């Protein structure tokens, strides 16, 4: 039996934890999505992580709600002309295999080489629904990140054309970075060809995980006191701001002991203060004067 304090050895391991929650949700008759590959990718270790998580998140409502909201915002983006997704720190995400995507759609994943190699092996016999390209890269390396952005936005896929309206996805990434690194990433993504940036943001969640030994090697770092205003100051304007807790109740996934709070006035995502807040945001860059 793996000890709770050794379940997660680094941030990459949290991908198995996320996959476990997606597998459980997919097995429900009323599942909000179907991810038939999640159970394989989570493995025994991923399910052990889910079982050992703090009580407030043990049923996986934050991951399940976040997954559904991002699925829906990707669909909205495609309706608005999105022709490519660049998923940074893709982890064990399987959207190219399970979403209803156009055949000529291009999906690019970038993650650490070890994670990318593991995923390539695990899904070697599976066929994606669109053109899928994976790149192993350390996104903390600014030169390597710039190179993968150049490639991901350039001529790729059946039409071998540059992306017209790409969306960058950073699901489950920003919370593990420090503020300077997030700001550097925000500036790196201010390319005129990038149409949208889709991300999840958490504030005040460190307290929820601080007493859980399993997260010792994957601490939360990015919790901006000014919430989404952090991005607005860098020229990124929110098009949609979706509160996880409120939607978890609408999706019937909120734990019973949190449901009352979903009916109360929610924290302002620009000044969340001392109250925990988490949400999914789709951003669009506006050049600053």
C-alpha cells in the first residue's frame, strides 16, 4: 500500500488524480461527460489519490465541474471559429479522443517529455477525432516554449495552414506556478494570432490542501489577491467567468455541506478577499495603450 504522503511525488502526478475523478464521473449513468480512457490513465495510483483527498473535494466536484465548463467553452469557441487548440501542460487530458471535433481540426499538446512519452505509450492504439500533435517540452524554458508556440500556431494539419483563430488551454497549470511565471506566460501568449486563452483560477484554496500530506510535493502557488484583475492588468479581458461552486450545484455535484453556500452571494472574482474562490475563465487579449 502506497503511503498517503508518497502518493504525489511531483506536480505531474496530479494528472492521475484528475483522471481518476474523470473516470468516476464517466461511469455515472448521469455523467456530465464520457471519458472512456480516463480509468486506464488514472491507474491504481490515481484512484488511491482520489480516495485519500481531503473530504471537501473527495467526490471530485471541482475537477468534474471544471472539466464540464471547459468542454462547453471549447465548444463555444469552435462555434465562433476556433480552428486549433494548444493545450499547455496537457497532462492526461483526452479531449481530442472524446469531444465532437471537426476532422480537420488541429489539437496540439505540450507537456514534459516524460509525461508525453507515457501518454504516447498508453494511448498508442487509440485514434483521435482530429489531427493530434504532441510535443515534449519543458514550458519553464522560455526558448523552448517560444519554439513550441511558433510550431503550434504555424502551418499544421491536413490543410498545412497557420491557425486562424486558435485557443490556448492551461487547465490545472497556473495554480502550480508563481506569480512572476504566470505573468511571463501571459505576456508570451499576447500574440496577435491567439484568439482566446482558457484557464482555471483559484484563490484561497491553499488552506483546503495545506493539511493534506499527499499534496506536500505539489503545493499551490498562484493565488492572486486581485483574482482575474491580475490578468486584466496584463491586457487580458475576461469574456466568461464561470464560478465552480455555483456550477457544481447546478450540475448536482456539490457536496451536501457546501450547497447552502452556492446560493449566497459569491466573492467578487476581482476582489475575492478571504473567501475561497475558483473559476474557469475565457480571456481575450486587448492591446494596452
